[in-house]
């Protein structure tokens, strides 16, 4: 085999391996939902209502926060939950459209933040929300 062909083939193999690893990492993170990155201003987070047009569940990631906030639209009301497990503070994952689960010890919370399966005993922290014109305000 010529040196040039050897290099081409080995590069393709490396690229395929890297792509496979990336896909595995993405699926391992557990969230197929878009993440809306934003900042906190005066203990409030502002989210455009238009992001709920494509999906009633949005993951909001405030800058500098370790935990995301899941915002679920139900009819015309919104529920904002901190995705921090109440057992030992692990970051939660979206569990389909039915709620959130913890990969550390298996706690499961429903979409309103209520514990469905322990060891967690307390519901998720929720935030008050307010609709102002075309924006959703999450009060922290
Ligand atoms: S940290 Fe979530 S179940 Fe233990």
C-alpha cells in the first residue's frame, strides 16, 4: 500500500471513531431538548414565549449556574423546576415528557416535580412564573 493511501485510510478510520464517540456522548447526556442559554437579571430570567412554539418543554440554562431549569408549558400555564435532585444534588435528566430522573441513585420526579420514586423524598424546587407580553419571566 502506498504511503498516501495508508494515511487516507487511517484518517477516515480516525474520523469515524471520533464521530461514533461524539454520538455516544450526546446520547449519554440524556437530553434531546434544546437548551436556551440566558442570563439572570434582578433575580429574574426572561424567556421569549416563541421558543415554546416547537416544544412545550424547554431547558433553560442560566449563565454561571450548575443546574438547568426545566420549563414546561401546559395549556397557558408554565412550570419552572430546578433540575437538581433533592436527594444528593445530582443534575437531573429529562425522562421523556413525563418528568425527570436522576442517574445517580434512580430517583424519579414527575413533570410537576413531585417524587415518584426515591430515594429522594422532597419535590423539586419550583419557581414562580409570570407572562408579560411575549415573554415568560421566571422569578428566582
Ligand atoms: S442524587 Fe439523585 S437519587 Fe441520589
